[in-house]
C-alpha cells in the first residue's frame, strides 16, 4: 500500500509556549573564586585571582552562579552559569514570561567588543581568573541559551559569548576559543539558529539543539559545544568568560560552562548500593608516577596501593592519590559510600525492539534469552536465576513466569525480570519494554553526479556521507551506510565510503538507513551518473635548478597556469597543497600563484581546472623541484642488468636505455665519460649509440646530466647480475591418459622435487609447453599438463628470486606407466537447513573416474599437496561432512610408483525456504486503468532474511519452474486482470537449481480520496501552552466532498497510524507544543489507507503590561475631555514586538465579540470619571489577542465656596489683605 509522510515545521513570528520538564537549579551565593574552585575541583591545577569586573550587581541582581542539572535532563551535569539578567531566573522554577532583567546603565566588557569586533553590547557578565596546570591543553564544554530564540530576533540581535585566553602578565592580546565548530565565527544568537520564515536563512543549524526544551527558562539553546586551547604545562594563563546582550537589555541570554581537561582528577563515581556482591572501586588517573592509598571509615587499608580496590563490606571508602611535581607534590582525593543490601532495583535493561516485518501486523516473537545475556553481563557472576513476568507483583512473588519465547499483544509492552542470586543473598527486579519498530523514513534523492577518472593515488574525490542526512529524511539518530549491492546493504557488510569504491559502470549505490534506537532498517537504491573531466595526460613540473644545498624556494605557479590557459582560455584555475582540497575546491594556495615548498627539495601540489562547461574539476599534480636532476639521481645511482646467456660477467649496456630508465620520463640529457677528468674537460664522451661493454671489475661511468640549462654530475654504477643455471634433464614418470581425448595428464608439482637443482632455496621453477612461451613468460603450466606424446619435452624457466634474473633449460619426461582416469562432475547439494554444510558420499563419483579401478588404491584429500604426497587422507569418504570445497582424489597403481590426482568439487548451496507470499495490493485512485507493480518490493518478504538468494517473477507456474520468460521486477508490471496470480521463484544466486516456487496474488484496489489536512492553530488563552481541540473539525475537512466510505482516526506515531492502533479521542488535549498528529484515512470498502500529518500549535498571546491608565487635570471642572487613546499603547506594549494592532472598546463584551469598536480613538470623549475602557491587542501574524483594561482618570481642581461679597473693616489706608479671602474660598488649603 502507499503511504504519505509530511513533516512541517512552522515558526511564525511568535514566541511559542511549550510544556516543561524538570529544571536546572542555581546557587548565586558563591563568590568568583569559589566558582572557579568548584570548576577546577579535585584537579591538580592552581586557579587564583578570580574576579568579575562587570556583572548585574550594578542593578542589584546576581548574574553569575553555580548550576546543577538536578533531576532534569540538561546535557551538562554541573558548572558555572553566566547570564545577561538575573541568573536565578534561568531555572529553579518555571517562568512563563520572557526573561528581561537588567537596565540600560548595566554596561559591557570592553574586551568582548574589541576581540570579537562587535558593538552596542550591554548587560555583560564576566568571570576571569589565572590558572596553572600540569596538562598541555585546557578545555571547556558549554551550552549557550537565549530568550532571543523567538520571532525574528536571531536575524537582528546578536547576544554573544566568548572564552578569552592569554598568557598571564603579558601584553599579548586575548584569543577567543569559543567558536562555532570548524569556523572562525563567534558564538551568538545570529551565528547559530534554524531557518526563520520570512526572516533569515538558517545558520549552523546542526549545532542548534531546539526550542523550549524545558530544562531552563530560555526559549532555545545550542547543543553541547567544546572550546579547547593548547597550553604549556607550568605556565600561568588568564582566562575570561564573558557574555553580553546586544542592542538592548531585553530577552536575556546565558551560558552554562563545565570544565573539560583543566587538570588531572580522580573520580570514584556516585555512592554505590551493592546487592550481595563485591564492588570494584577504580581510582586510576593514567599517571605512571602517581601513588595510591585507600581508606575505609577513616582508617588506611594496609597493603592496598593499587589504583583499584575490591570493596568487600559496607563503609565509607576514600582514595588519596599523590602526584610528584618538580617543586613538591600534588594530592587529589575522592570518596564513596558503599552499602550492601538484600534487594535493589536492577541495572537498566535495554528495550527489546523487533522491526515490524511482513505482513506488517505489529506482532512478533521475542527471544527473551537475549535479555538474560545482557542482565548477566551487569552482574558480578553467572550465579543468578533469571525469570520474566507480566507484572512487578508477579516478579516479586515469583508467580507465572513466562516460559519460552514471548509473542506480544500490543505494540509496546513492559515485562519484568526477577533476578535472584543462587545463594538467596540478593534479589533484583528490573523492567524493559518489548516493542515493534517501524522502518525508517527515507528520501529518494536525484542521481548522484560522479566525476569520471576520480582517482589519484587511490583517493576518491566524493565522500558519499555528504548525502546521508538528506536520504535519511533529515531525521536524526540514523546510521546511513552505502553499499555496492542490495544484499550487502541488507546484511550490513562491506560499506563503502567514497564514490571511487563503486565498481566501474555501476548504475546504483544501495543505501542502508538504520534507526539507532530500534535498529530497524530501510534499503533504497540511489542512481549514479558519471560525468567526464577535461583530459590531461601532460606531466607538469617546475625545476628551479638551485644549488643542492638549497632545499626551499618560492615557485611561480603562474607558469603552469599560462600553459593550461592556452588550451582552455576560459578555464578557472586554482592551486592546492593536497589532492582532496583540490577536489573540494577548499583552502587554495594564497595568494594564488606563488608558493614556497613546505617539503624540502621536492613537493607535489595540485592544480584544479574547472572549465565553464564542466561540473567536475580536473585535478592535475604539479611537481616542484629545487633541483630536478639532484632529486632524480642523488650521488651515485645504480643500474643493473642480467648477464647474457654466456653468463661470463661481461655485458653490453645500451646507454640510451640506461638514460631512459634514470630519466623517468623527464626531458633530461645525459653525457657519459669513462674518467672523471674527461667529464671535467668535456672530452671523449662515450658514444651512446654503440653498445658499452661492462665487467664487474670496471663498472663506473661518469655522467654529466643537463636539464633546462642546469648541469649536474653523477657517478653511475653499472652492475652485471649472474643468471641462475640448470642443466637439461630427463625423468621417467607416469601419467593419466584420457580415453576420450587421447591426452595424458602428468602432475607437475612432484617434478620440481625430482629435478636436480642445487639453487633450489633461492630460485623458482616454472614449466612451459614451448620455448617461445618460456622466453615470453606466457602460458605458464599449472598443477598438471596434458600431453599428446609419451615423451613430452617441457621448457623450464628458472628465476633467481633475489635479482629476478632468469635462465632456461629443458626437461624430457618419459611416460613409462599410465592410468586412464576421468574428471568427475561436481557433487551439488541443496541444503535444507541452510547451515552451509552437508554430509556427502565422496565415493559416489568413483564410477565416473574409470570403468575399471581394479589394481588401484584410491584416497580422498582436502588439499592437492596432500594428495600428491599421499598424506592426511579423509577417513570416512562415504560420509564426509563439509562445506563447499574442492577435494582431491588420488588414484595410485598398486606396486607401481604411478598415480593420478583429479579434483572433485563439492558444492553446498542453501536450499531456499519459501512460505506463502502475502497479496500485493496497489491502492490507486482510478482502478479502471492498469497500474504498475514493482515486484522488487516483494523481494524482502520472499527472501525473509535468507542470505545469497535472489527472487524472480513469472506469469505462469510452468515458466517459474523452467526459469523462462522472467518479468523485469525493477520495471512497473502492468496487470492483465484484476486480481491476477503471478508466481515467485526464490533461488540460490550461486546455484539456480536450488529453488522454490510459490503463487502471489496482485490486486488493484480503490485508494481513499480525501482533502489533505491543514495545521491547526490555537491561541494560548489558558496560559499553559496546551490546548483542547475538537478533531471532528479535521474529520470534516478531510472527508469534505468524499464519495467513499472513509474512516478517519488520529494517532501520535506513524506506526500506530499505519496499524490503526491507539487512536486519539476526538476531544483531544495536546501534551506538547507543537503536537504532531498522524491522520489515518481508511477506505472501509477496500481496506486501503493513507497517512497524512498536521500540527496542532499553541500560539502565544501578545506580551502586555496590565494596570495602565491615562490621567489629565479637570481644569475649571471640565470632566468631559477629549483623549488620544493611542497614548496608552507604549505603556501596554511589553518590549519589542512586531505586527501588533490596537482596537478600543467601551465594554469587555464588545472586545471579546469584536463589535462596536471606538471609531476615532485619537479623539475620544469620556462619558464618566474615572472610566474603564478596553483595548484589544492583536498580533496580525498569529491572530491571537490580549484583552487589556485601562482607566481614563481626570483629577479634580480644589473645591471653592462661592462668595459674592467679601466685607472688610474700613481703614485709613483702604487696605485689603487678599490672602484673608483664602479661608473663605477654600475649606482645605492643603497643597493649594
């Protein structure tokens, strides 16, 4: 059946809510030196002068602390945490709001901006210290986490972290060792993040662990990264950790640091509770100079000075390790409590997973003895009884043990193991799951382009693992290997690494995708396409002709480049120091055409030539010689020659051939002289066109070598090597005459021992039928020779294994006695039990040897040499148990020294076991047309794990039995009726006479026709990141317009969806965010189904500040005023947010229904004082909104008592003190 898989990852410009796991815990009470001491705890390292020059104390908040994993699954166990906000907000308790502690007056660290070349940083926290170590390197593991991992922030903000190091007390600049792996990029929120839709491309996404993992309160984090630096033991270094916000103080970041390689440490591990057994404690620190002392309950254990200790009783154990130093010693310790008890939980038992196989029904047989072996491997001995039970209660009470293999009833079940020591001192209970695993998903990628002639010195240019992640459907925890054959892929044998490992002319590589958790596999063929390269057969080299004392120089590679550009003027040419870089177009020589050799005298570099019309670069080696002739010849080269047939030590050398041998294809001219003085004077050169006679008493010639205007003198030794000698001989022998051919077979190997050869220990003898073959070293005779004559003359080539000089001789063989023995047909066995061996009757072939074997002695041997020597005969040839092999039959004539040896092949082939084949159903939309059946998809079921088998398909049973009219299983087969029966032939690849045939029905059925489900989005109005949805909406969507009887169910896993098990309720509450749902759409009339996926995503509401208001004065008692309501927006918005719209309402009911909005919020007149209004804060990207009430407040002026006339007493000055009127106007003058 056909299945669809769709995985969609959607990141709208939002902050998603997720459910949380247990969190890390922090302790901010420690001072910098205490933190560093904790980081270097129990290691022989001196750390001092710790301080934090910049941190959150300027705003009254702690920004550095100690952290511990606690009960969470955070990837680091413990260490230091630095934050750009309140460090205690990093964990401890769930904080749903974004972390944005710290103010603008919390400044930055100048070093991080100077070293990293970044500006506009603030809210920095630094922690620096000096350290001295006995190690030669220092390393840290760290995780970078940030609340910037939301919306589009990674595209614009670069919260950053650095580890700076330099030698203490020097003016050396700091070096940052916290870098994105395999790059020079610093660690920040912009350098590591996934794809941001409508924002920016992914950056180094392989190092991003994920969003909202729950172990901290940050929105995202990296994987565990490593920072290392080489140091000099005993030298003091200054290290600074520093982290900072970028641009503003919003959305804090943190880094979690764990030391890795500060110094030597000892670790006995956590406290141990042992169950009736002895525990080995291991204090090994891999230092040969260290000494050990062990203590129990504070008392030293006499005589225990080894790195390990057998703890025989309960107690508090301690090890003290002393390491000598140049100026004293260093002591490190660790302790552990060992407690022995009669009962404990067993060590974790790995789940037992069996991959679902045809007919993919979710059921399998589990061999529980596999678990027994695993459990025993974690126990101190095999003296335990182990049984398996359905429940923990049954395991404790030793009731109803499972006997034999176990067949599951659910896709995943928990079984319990009862583990009891035979002496009854210890009982352990453990549990494990038995599960059915699904085949991994995969992608069929486009053909892999291979470049022809992709080998130089045996190195392939293309590493196939480049495609692994894409083929594995971009899913993690997959092991992907590439193979030459499909069988190799299924059997997981002979994986290949490079494209060059594929045999020439291969059209496919077979890719095996294995789930690392379940070990389930998929095998997929990937096509290969070979493209040609530019053809270069020219040798490129540069000879500088420098004095022999000068081994390094600068070479102008432009000379070679210009030669190539003459033939290919549009070519792009770059130079590299090694072949692989040239193939990958990586790390070219800088500045491009000038290069100083790094290898003295002679070095090979590589030129990559990429023509505009080519996809494959041509890589050509270029030899760089400071002095070519010196590199070739050295001081006194030796040229050897084998003596002529006279073997008198005198030989004529052809000096032209000597020159050709020495020049190795280079354009070099050699002039030879008989004396050094002639060479100096340039007189009397030897005529190279005439033979030059040499004896071993006079074998030095004096050469002047000239190349490219460069002269060099060398003394050349010409050596004459003697030939091996062997006299012609005659031997009386016997042979085996073939009555049909008239030829007599003689065994050749025994002849070598009969030949008189006093040089046998260092020579090799080979036989030839003709003198011409012996001279040409062609058609060497093997173990035997078929002669038409009774006196064949054999030609001998004898070779000196030391010098490889050879000579010739003859051997006359007089066949005085004869046999007439035929070669038997092989014994072929189709082995039903497929164990590779069988018992055969070797004597069954005796009638084939001869019609009359009287007067002969017959024996069977496992090697030819044993047959010839008549030794180690097979004792029971009539009942010989063997694997496939060659057996040798020796037939000897009684009372005569005459025998024959013939070979007998015994061929044992697995006999295929073929059970019934399940129907092959194709689900199609239109069943009225013929469809394509790819029978190759049924191979796996037919083979059923048998090795060395192949499957063929036929239209009739007769064709299948006779192996006629084979259907091409790799092409789509068009059915001729519906349903139709075809026949499956399973045969042994090596011997097709071993086969089995079974029928298989093929049928086309109606596939479900439905609407692809879309993702569901819900707003987080509950505030917990989860939502309850009615999946009936999806049923209606999927079945909209359907004319078939469709049954739709929803599942959490692909396997459950495929099998139709563990369906979700239609009223479903999500457990994670986002929640991936697998919809199973079944055509109930035909049984065909498909699986589609969609996400249920809970979206965050806009972040708002509640409790805001607008306030004005009611001058002259004006309590109806015109307001610009939009002034509230800056007060309500929480930090930087994008795509927000505001709508205003007079009632909350109107807001929730989005009715009767205030038409002109910039000129609103209040109707009461105070008056509460409601603003709908709407995120246009997510369509989620927050309801925020706010008040309009008009402050009243002072209350005034109205008076018409104020009377004063008459006075001569007509003076009135107006301040006296205040009390008449105002009863309360406070603050007036």
